[in-house]
């Protein structure tokens, strides 16, 4: 058996999106109706995951406006707006960048700066998320679940620092602030997934002026902060996801996996999730083959075997082929089928039609069965 999972975010209903943007824009809404909508939506999201054949389910990040900026609602210290910076690959093709902007291809959500001390406002919203997921898992027979949380590095990427004296000081403050969130998820009996696109995406988004070697030092500082925040938590309950940006684009500026391999393996996690389906990274399974001796014996590989930026539904045989690349390297017991990224990275925005997203997950589960 090859288990199945995904990266975390899933399509949200329009009712959920409307509530999230009412809160995002400071509009009046009924908090009790908001909570009821989230509970109902998480239950339906888990039901559909189970029906699609997903073994390790999530709440779909239903209540979050996005996987990184949700922290502004749960922690102090954020206000104003952070500068927007298009990825370097899109800047190389300005006609395409203009096209996606004109077509509404850029999600709209607040990205405040860090302007004060980062401290938790309490874990009330997180506890609601945990309760919704646990109840839904029990109701629909899901045996194992995970919950996403932003890494210190990805917060620093999207909510930039205008308070702490240095980037390292900001990362340290974020690590200390996020520690309780991480522990609460694990203590609830869920796996903890740290979203770390900063370990690859930020190379061509925030640090395009650096050399690759200089960027690797930045990435190492992000991992150091993350590992500090995870200290004392059971490694076999921790997942880390790395990516180059969940958007359709040329991706010609992506730093290759060959250079990020050591950084990924140095995270204090049992499960490592990474992209292998999109055309810019589909070939990089060979990095894992060639570096087999450098993969720690306790690491479980979770390659993305379905893409999250196109509406092609991958054939189960293609999914099986992609999985066999990795099972031939570390064995089927150390491979879990996953998706490249999330299907609902930002609320109300996604390249993949919601029903096609579910079809992709079903095809992934069928492909995993064939590979096994």
C-alpha cells in the first residue's frame, strides 16, 4: 500500500469565501454564522477527501484567507502593507505578467508589515480549526489527519519586517511566537505540516539579487529558526513542504532541487513534500536517485504526483510511474503520494476548477493503488 495525502489547502465554497473576505475587509458579519459555516465546510471537505481515497486528510485550510498571511489575524505586531514584488520569472515575460494581472490572476488579500512585537492573541481560532477537523474525521472515518501552519520563513517572506533590527531577529521572534501553535496541533493528535515555500520560492521573489550560494545561507537561517521552533516535538509527526510558487508561469528562475536538497533534508521533519509534477521540476526525481545515500533513513518522501496549476487530470498510470521513481529509491513504505501544492492557496482564487481538483485527487489515489 502507498498512502495518499496532499499539501493542505482545498477549494472553499463561495459561502466560506464570502465570510473570509467580509472578515478580511473589516465588514460586519455574524461570528456564530461564520463558525457554523466553517464547521459545515470542513466536514464536507473531509468527506470528499475520504471519498476520493485520501488516507491522510486536512481541514483544507478552510478558515484561512491564505496559508501564510492568516497569522496577521492571530498574532499581534502586523499592520499597514508589505511591498508587492512579482517573481523574477514573470518579470522576464512582461506581456504574460500583464495578461494575468488584467485577467484577475493576482489574488487580492492584505499583506501587512511587521511593525511591532509578534505575540499570540491566544489559540482560540486554532482550537476551533482543530475541533472542526477532529469532529469531521470521526464522522467520516478518516484515520489520520494533518494541519498546516506557516513557517517562520514564509511569514517573513509575505509579511516583511519593519520592526526587528535584523532579519535573523525577526525569524527568531517568529519562531518563538509560533511554537505554541505547532505544539497545539501535535498535542491534538494531528500531524503538523510546516509550509516552507520560502526555501525555494523566495530565491526568485525576494532574493533575486543574491547568488545561489548566498541564498543557500539565507535558507539555512530559515531552517535554523524553524528547527528551533520544532525543538521537543516528535519528528515522526512533522511534515515540511517546499515549493517554487503555486502559479502557472515560466519558472525559468527556479533554483534547482539539486541545490536545495541538503536544505530540505536538514529540516526537523519525518515527511518532506516537494513538487515533481509541473514541467519545470518533473525531471528532478533523479536528484533523489543520485543522492540516495544522503537521504536520512527516517525520511519519508512525499512527491507531488498531480499538478495544482492546470486542469489536466493526470492519468492513474502516469501517477503510478511518478511514484515508482521514488519507491525504487527508498521503498514503498517510505513514499506517500501527494500534490505539488495546494488547490486553494488563497481563498477565492485558484487555477484549477474545484470539481477537477477532486478528480485529480481521485486519480492520484487510483494511481497509488496501481503503483503498489
